[in-house]
């Protein structure tokens, strides 16, 4: 009786892993044992970095907003506080796009934020 190895499926699985590892350096692209480990690590990094990308983009938007705000004479944190006080619900991505593409609209948002901060300060002094 012959030993059954399921060779076609095993070969297909190994070839698939080696295909994913194409372009890796040294044994990681040639030998299944090392390629499998390298591909698994690569997938872990890809998963983690898809999450990190969102944080990095948010950081970029905040840097852009801070630069645009400081040109107008207000800090980023005061600007965001003013927007919340004015009940303007735009996210940082939209705000940074406005700051880049439409300076006059962004200046209007800054004016609204500053006005809301003044009314907030006046209400705090009365209370």
C-alpha cells in the first residue's frame, strides 16, 4: 500500500507562499521554511500599519491646521475649542482640506471660532 502525501495540495500551498515572498532577500525568497515566516511577519506589519496610517493622517491634518491657524493669529487648540463652542461639526480632514484649498472660507471659520470663544468667555465671567 502506497503512502498518501497529498502532494499536489502541499506543492500548491508552498508555491503560493513563495510567490508572496518574491523579492525578499536571500533564503526568505527561496526556501519555504524561511519564506513562510517572512510572509507572516509581513502580513502582521501590514495589518498594524493599516491602523497606524489612520493616526499618521490625523497627525498630518492637525499639523496643517495648526500652521494655517497660526498664520491667522490663533492656535490650533483655541481654534478647535472655538469650533466646538460654535457647534461647527467638521472633522480635521475636512478642515485641513478647506485650509489648503479655500483660504477665505477658512478665515471665515476662524472668525466664527473666535466669536464663539468671546461669547463663551463672556458667559463664564457672568456666571
